[in-house]
């Protein structure tokens, strides 16, 4: 959603992306690692621990720092592509049970569920699908409202995949749900700070990072090389 593909087609401009070199793209694990970090970060109150030491305290407020372990949790993944596949593999290695929804993928290693059942049965829901016309506002109130008690919602894909009005209602109504985002709808138009979600982040009701899941030295170097190779291949 960073490029208006209709305008490009209208003006006879060819568009290539990292998806045109999946072999090299699959060597990028940064976004997968960051999503997995958000899972662990949501389970463990590590920021509280940092603040306690900064404020000269050790274990005085241990109840505030007590978290949960990933082992034996149920992880539901929307989109079992490159990122979702890594999350599934790593979550299983940590002792979690894994289910997924992806109409384009067949995988017998993990349980294939409907979106509704992913949300109603999972302790942790990860949004990892691509953004397109079919997935825009895919995650609606009927799914969000069915989330288990004390469950976790993570989105490192695109903000537009979740109906943010429904998400805001969920945050106001369900104090038990942990929401951890790396994306917000409208950020490509520089309108992310117009979102009410920012207010919830500032009030420590949810956690938001500024779309940095893929921001590593290694991943951006690989992406740059893919882009250069695509240019060389299609220009000369």
C-alpha cells in the first residue's frame, strides 16, 4: 500500500517488489523475529522490570513483574506465509500449540481453523497476512469480541487489516486483552498520530512500535540488493 498500482498501470510504469525474488526474500527473518519478540514481550512485563531497577527497586513489586510463559499456550496465526510460518515453527519449538488461517496454504503440521475459531480459541493471535483488497478490514468486531480472557493480539502486518474502530471499542471494553502493534492504518499517508490508538499507547493501555519489524541492518541490506538486482534485470 506504499504505491498506487492503478496509477502506475495507467502510466505504463512497471512495478517490481521483493516478492519477485522469493528465494532471497526468504532469507530475511527480521520481521518474523520482531513478531516473536512481541509475543514474548506481551507475555513478560520486562519494561516494568527495567523501570523498577531505574527507580532503585529490586523485587519489592514482584507481582507487577510476574508474567506468563509461552509453553502450553495456544498461538493462532492469520496468514501462514514467510513470517507466519516462522512464528508457527518457533512457537511450537517453545512448547505452544499452533493453529492458522490461510486459504492459500495447506500445511498438515498445524491445525487449520476458521478466523472465528482462531480468535475464540487462541491465547495469542498474530496477524501476519498480506494486505490487499480481500484482507482490508478483515478482522472485524465479530472476531475481536470473541477473544479469550487475558489473550493477546499482535499485528506486525498492516494496520488496515484490522477494523480500527472495532479495535478501539475492544480496548475500551476489554481491559484484560493485551494489544501489541507495529502498524497503524493511515501511516503511509502520515496520519498515524491522528489515530485514537496513540492515546491508548500513551496511557499504557496498549503497546505500539513505529513499524520497525523489518528494520535491521541485515534485512535492509538484503532488500536493497534485491531491489538493485531487479532494476538491473529489467532496465538493461
